[in-house]
């Protein structure tokens, strides 16, 4: 945990660099062998917070050519700080403890910062719930300061980017069987997917509806510990208007209400299927089995298609 150093502003030298105007942004990458989630102030890559590990897609480094991935500990975010901030490398030092994050009148000293020769930068791993993240998000700017250089950065967009990053990291680590145990400092309020699903039924029917046993299927699809819900319209009869508005001659709509997608504003996945059931998966998550037509079975047992959370979206298990 970072150690707060009160009153450091009064003892420190004057800031040499003006606060950067770029807003913090979240990005994610997955080449099939390794994933990375990161946040940085705009296009400025001199300072980044990130997480990374093996991809749930399961490709090897030999297949993708990614031989130098970012591998970070569970429950942690890594900070990368470039030479543009801390000054040119002296060719000798590999570890240092002179780097501070200054927020208002308080300084937070980084733990041991290690040299990363591959990227010509410095790095340290911080607990994802460290108080410094909430402090930065609550301010207008913050400073990275060391004995060899300093830079002031904006806090604009930091809260949204940090929230998106921690959600993504938690989701991806869960997908590979290494769920985080911590709760992000900027965690969003929990939204009930069952309530969202029931509201969508009322909207689809234009009023009340009768729900049969096949209407709602639930489980933890994305591995975040929250209930996710699949609405299967074969089990729903609308009280007004057309009784089964989302069913055809042989198949009905199935909508996936997944908390991780809902938090990002992504619409529910929608499939036409002849049946729905929930399928426990080996990684601890819940998959969704849908039934297809005989012409599309492709030698699948019981003509079922298994859909699962790959850390970013719902996809078909091949």
C-alpha cells in the first residue's frame, strides 16, 4: 500500500511541467495469447496504469509472436512511467524509491520502482484498491515527482477510466480462473439484471405478461459474482396485443442480460433458438446452451451451441 506523506508540497521544489490537457482513456487488447487493459492520459504513453495476463482464448505465444507480454499480479494495477517523466536512464540504477504521486498537499510514495529495459521505462505494482486512485479521481490534477524529473497530469476522465480498467481486469482474470478478491475503490452501484430483464419484458409486451418456467434463466455468466439473466420469449405470453411478439414459426428470441455488458452500455446479445438451458463451465462461470435447427448442427451433440464469457463479450464455444 502506498504510504501517504502529508505536507510534501511545502517541502518540494516548484513544478516544471504544466498539467497535460488530455483526458484519461481506457483501452484493451487481446491477441489470443495475452490480454492487456490500460488507461493513459490521451495519447500520452509516458504514464500508464495497466493489467495483463494469459488470454482466455488460449492461443500460445508461438502462435501470436507475443514473447514479451504484460503479466501483472492478481488484485493489482501496474504503473509504467517513461523517461520523458523521470529523466534519462543513468545506465546503472535498476531499482529506486524516490518516486512520489502528489495529490493536493499529500504525497504517496511508490514502492520499489524497477527498471524495464525493454520499454525504457520504470514500473511498480500497486494494489487495485490503493487510496491514491480515489484521491487522484477526486482532484483536478496530480503530479509524478522524483529526484530526476516531474510532470503534472490532469485528473479529467480518471474516475471513468479507472472504473472501466478495474472492471475489465477483474472480468478477464475471472475468465482465466484467477478472480480478483478486492473491490475497486471506484466501484459502481450494483444493478439487478433480473430487474432489467423484467423491465425489458414489460417493454416488449407493451404491458404486463405471464411468465412460464422457461421465461427466465439465471447464472453468473461473466464471473463477477452477480446474477445474469437470459430472457427466453418462448416462455412469455403478453397480456395485450400479440401474445408472442418475439417468436417465429420454430424459434424464439433469447436475450442475454449480463452485468459486465450492461455496465458498459452494451445492448443484450439476442439469438433465435429453439431452447435455452444454463450450463456450468469448468472455469466456474455459467454458460448458456441454445438449441439450433438440424441443418446448422454441424455434428454438435443434441444440436446445442454453448455460449460463454471470454472476458469481453459473449461468444460461441467452438
